[in-house]
C-alpha cells in the first residue's frame, strides 16, 4: 500500500522494484489481489498488466488504521498511545518537536477535545 500511495498507482513489477527485499512475483500479486478483495485497491487493465490504484485516500486509510490500532492495543485510549509513542521516541524528539506537540495539546484543550 505504501508503494501504491506514494506512486498513485503501480503494477506488480513496480511494487516489487520499490521494495528493498521483495518476495516473489506471485506473492506480491497475491497480496495485491487480497487487498483488492478487501476493498483497499482496484485495478485497471493496461495491455496484459494490471495497474493497481488505492480506493480510499491515504488520510482516510490512516485515520481508520489509527482507530483500529487504538482499539486493539490501547483500549481506545489516545493517552496510552501517545504515552507509548513518547516512551519509544523520547530520545529522538527535538525540543522543537516537543514544543509543537505541546502546542497541539494546548490547541486541543482550547477546542474542547
């Protein structure tokens, strides 16, 4: 999905070429078919090749995935998820990033979220 979102559309070969250590052609093709069956992708025919396109915009897919992640691993708690992210990346966050996060939290307070 990352490759297809980044490119806008892609063939099986283009997906494979974008992966550092791709599995075989048939494995990638099977995964794209499964993603299509689940409603994440659609395809159009370009000669003998299928060109796969995302069905859902990236932002919408991201929001849906985050909701599932929160529900599955953090009991629906955004606070627990943010705490886990901060624990993982606290050494990697610059003061500017921490300030921006603090600003987002303050903005959410003002909006009553």
